[in-house]
C-alpha cells in the first residue's frame, strides 16, 4: 500500500481533560506531509501518542504517524529536534 503525502489530512488531538496543551486542537492540512511533520515536530510527545491522522478515509495513530515520518518516501526536510 502506498501512502499519498500530497493528499489532504486532518489531525485530531487526543482528548485529555485538564490538559496544559489546550492550544493544540483539531487541524486541517492541505498536504498530509505537513500534518505528519507538525505532529512529530510540534506536538508534545504525550499528545502524539493519542493523536489521530486521517488521510483519504484511513486513520493513523501515534506509532503509524512516526513510521510515515521516518519513511524514505517522506519528502519534506525533517527538523533537527525530531
């Protein structure tokens, strides 16, 4: 199965009550590659664990998002902190 890094994507944060990370909410991205990079490089690690990425009707969880980011097919420049 081939993943389309240019397809639109939605990123859903985990539902954590009383979270200090209220600024991270639902986000829509024109390209799934941008959503993946945001999830890995911008989200705190504890939020990535429960985050859901939806691309073309398929859902990907934290470990799946990390695998997509680490893939050789991921064409964006990765951040130094990731």
